[in-house]
């Protein structure tokens, strides 16, 4: 799954600033707090029999295979589409590289929504309204469902699951504690939610997607769990968050296999397609505009050894589906999207502009990003 959540990094020492809040000095939209979302045109969506295609519509933007990118062939980013959607915190492509699932719910900014966008078909679908802030949204591996996690002021709902084709809620994930992150297992049989239980300790909740019962609760001492990633074989679950520790869990018995750390705020992580490398971002200094000093670290997942480090002040990180590229996105203090060739970690492409979340399409030709006001689709060549 090619998704990455977004939002400025948050230290426990500043708990009143929640993950994903826009810096105070950045321009905001003009919607009144609590205002209803603007109506969006309905999209015709018919489920297919294919387990890897979400809808029957045929994409036009992804018809031509992407050229191989290597150290001598720059990865050129060209902006193809842009749409205003303030407060976006996560983007996730459907398995067939068509619809883009957008978690942009921020009730204080008047746009509590989980949306789906198919830019080259000119369609935007308001999939699910939200009564509280949406922290992250993701497609299931087959693309027929979408799960999202929300703020939990009433201590009653951590998140929801929606049937995408029917545009109908199929499960409410009830309980105390707030989930800020989620990840489906590769086989779709488990959904992991991560977040904060009783401050300052976090929790990972493991749900059975057959009946949405909680199978396991994993205590995470001293960390708000801000990101979760399953290994490609589903045998490991990686978690990371506010204390900077990256934890590796054995999904057979839910024991902790490994812990590694470089700096504070390992708020975003990404796995290479075969699972041998993990990229994480860290923040060592922050101010009112977000992270002011940070880094990106590449780890060997077998033993937690560091392979490479970059001085990007990143808010988001993602590997391309073929493993050839690593993308990072920065915010106010480092407003750029950068592409690196993973064979030697050389910089092969760059585009100006903030990107607080990014995601590659599964076919590798597109990159989605979002700043605090808009969502963009880039072509890679």
C-alpha cells in the first residue's frame, strides 16, 4: 500500500498541539469553524470482479509505463493536477492507481471529510463526513473498503470503515484512546490502529476485519504512535512516534523483536517494497512553523543498522513501488519534494513547494502530495 500521512511533528512536551495542525503563521482557508463541507459531484463507481481494481472506470493518466530511473536519468516531476483541500493529512492511491483517498478532515476549518479524487476523470467524491478531525485514511488491500481514524473527544469512537462502492459505513471502531495512525495487513485480515491511550503512553489496537473485534492491544510506553507499516509478508509490524523509537513487532505472537532510534520524533516511516529497508524521519528542533532541524535515516530492517542519513527536514517519506526511488517531502523550513536513487542515494529529482504528505501510485508513474491548502498529482519521468 502506498500511502503516507502528513502533518507537522509533535513532541509530548507540547501536547496541546495535535499531529497535523497547520502552523499558526501559515495562511488558512476562510471557512467558518464547524461549517458544512462544500457539496461535491457524485462519481459513478461500480465494483468489479477483479481483486486489484477498485472501479470499472479506465484511467487515462497511467497508460504509458514510466521510464526506468537511475543515477544518470533524472526523475523529473511535473505537476499534472491540483485541487484545493485544506487540512489534508493523508493521501493513499487505490490499488489500480486510479482514485486517490484523501484524509482532510478538520472540523475547525470547516471541511470534515474523507474524500476520493480521480483527477483525470474530473471526479471528486465526498466519501464520508467526519464529526471530528480525521488523522489518517487508507484503502484496504483490495480497494473495496477504506478505513479512517478520528479524534476521540467523547472517548467513544477511534475510527470507521466504509464500503467504497456503496459509500456506506460498515463498521465503527469503538473504544477509548485516540488513534492517529492505521495500517492494513497485506492479506487484509487485520487492521492495526496506533495512537495514545492514557498520556504519556500509547497503544496499538489490532482488529479482525472479519467482525471488527479487537484481537490484541499492545502497550507502547512513552510514545504516541503516529505511524504503522506492515512488512510485505505480514510477519512484522513497524510502529513509530513521538519518542523517536521505532519498534518491530512479531505478528505471530505480538512480541517485540527489535527497537531502534535516531533522534526524536520518528513520526513517519516507510518500507522498501521487499521489506529490507526502512526510512524514518526525525526532528531535533521545532518552532511555531514546525520542524526546524531534522533528518531522514535509512535502516536495514534485519538488524536495525543505519545505512544512510540525509539532512532533509522532512515531514513525509515514501519508497516507489519498484524500490528505485525514495521520495521525501518537507514543510515550512524545507519546502521541497526530493527524489533519490536508492542504489546510491544520489539526488535525481526535486520540485519546490511544501509537501506534508506524499504517496506513490502503485504503478509508480504518479506521486501525490499535499501542503496545508491543496492536493497535487505529479507525473514522474
